C-alpha cells in the first residue's frame, strides 16, 4: 500500500500523521533514521510498512546474505529516493552516526544479542516476534530495555485487527458470559523444501547466519524462510505462527502466563523433513481457564476452510470464532443459528502497528504502544514452555514469581540453551 493510499484509508487522517513528524523552525520535515537488521522477506515487509506510514528513512541495512542486501538496498532506494548504507555485520550498523532506531527482523536465535546491543547504544527498537528464542534470553532483554529506557515495540500486528478488537469488546460487554475454554488453531499443509545437505549459496555466510545457535549442515529446508520448522532456529509452528493467537488471547482476556502446560504430539507425516511437531495439542492452564492450541500440517483441512486459522472462545452464553477479518458467534440455546460478520481493518494491520512505534519514538511516549516488551515476553515464554513440555514429554509447571519451572530438572534445563562459541548467552 502506498503512503497516499494509507493516508486516505486510515481514520487517523493527515493531521494525526503530521503531528508525529519532527519539524525544523522553517517547517522542514526531519525523518527518523532507522537501520534494518535482517533484510529478507519480513524485514522488507515491516520496512515498507514504515515507509507507507511516512516520516522515516531506512538509512542502513544489514544482512549476512549479499543477495538480500543488494535487493533490499535497491528496493528501498526506489521507494524512498535515497540508498541506505549496507553492512554485513550488525555491530557495524549500530555504530553508524545519526542512527536513531532499528528494526530487527532476523531469525529468533539472533534476537537477544542484537536487541541488547541496540539497547546499549540507546536506540529505539521495533523487533519481530517471537521476542526471544528461550525464556532466559527474554528476561535479559526485558532487563536491558528497562535499563536503557528506550522505546520498544514487538511485531504482534494482529493487536491492530478490528475483528479481534470487536471480539474483545463483545466479551468485555458480557455477551459471551464467562469464558470457560479457548481453542486456537492454524492448520495447513507444510512444504519444508529441499532437505538435501549441500553447500550454501555463494551469497550466504552460513556461519554468520547460524551465529550463537548450533551450526547445522546447510540445506534449503532450514535456511531462509524455512527455518521456522527447525528446532534450533525457529522452534516450530506454535512458536512461530501460533504465538500470534496466544498473544491475542492473552490480550483479549487480560491473561498473564500459564502456570501449567502440557503438550503432546509428534512428527507423523513429515518425518525426516522437519524437527518440530507436524501435529500438536497443547493445553495451557491459566488458573482455571484452559487455553488449547492445536495444529496439523498434513491431510485434509477443515470441511469449511474459514475455520483453518482462528480462535474459538467458549462462554456460557455464547461461543465465538474470530480470525483476522471475521467474527462468528453462536448463542447458547440457539445453536442452529449463527451470526457472521466480515470486519476489515482500515489502514492495514502492518501500517497501524508500525505507526504506533513511529509516533511513540517521535513523541518520546510509549503509552500508545500495544505490544510492549514485557507483555511480549509473556507471550513468547508461554509458547516456549509448551515447546519444552513437548520436548520433555511431561507437564511443565511455571513459577512466575521465581521465573523457573517447578520440580522438573529436565524441563528446567531447556529454559536456557548453550550458545555456540564465541557468543555468550545473556541470561
């Protein structure tokens, strides 16, 4: 979406946008200088959303793949009229004069070190989800942000969804009654790609890409984009994609973090092709409320594909199904009749979420940010604890006050993984 389209569509209007710009005494706009770390698919998605919003310049780009680096620099020059400086090492980007903020869109095994280093430079940060790879990284990142006092936003764009906001209001108004169970799911047929061990592309520095994570033998099925289903890099479908639904459930119902988690499943259809479950059921117990996650990556999907991706809230007065742009409800006692609405998000979730961050940075006021760092840590830790339960084959009981797993040494050992030398874990 081009900036003029965004300004026309969003209810915030041109006057609201202009209020977020820096202005020199003679009225000249000064753009926020941003560095992009991780210039692949999603790094460019959030960068283009920022340019749609306006008031920013992507002044620098970093990537360990020279092809990504060149393509992103070309595209950004086309969009903004100025070519960003390019770096292969993010630490060099962070030393750039005049830099004010960074976007972090690398795979999650790199997030903690890049985030903490940016905090130490005093930079404001927009970071993609999940915040961290393991819970102890997340706690170190929260501490670093608190120490820096910088503006931080996390890429939970679905917090901008008008449909999810409508569902939250419906529930808060008591129309569903007491919510007694929640079920979230994203079923799809995965295609992990070529699993043949081979040399990485000439453009890719595979050692640098792996960084503090284990350096596995390269194959396309664990590299760009496909890392999401590799345990050592993305930690699976729930942690990568399902986290959006777990986050919005927490937001909608005002939940903190589960105290008991049990996940079961396996790799049944994609055996020897991925290392995280292609079939998973996880029950996350938030006090007396069970939140159930389920996915499968094989076979037939739902009879009605509308329900492949979304959240069911079951209350004693009504049940709801909600997705990015759809709201369906069934009233108790009237199960044969459902009410359904299509609810679009004017302005676009990506653009609205990025606008929150840009406005917060320029106004030095984080109050308008909907996905702050600690709250985002709770969503990340929730799905990571479910992954730990799956890996260890048992129940995980979380002591939130002590930030530890109770009476389960095998599971506790997975709260923090060892880094590959010479990198050191911050937790």
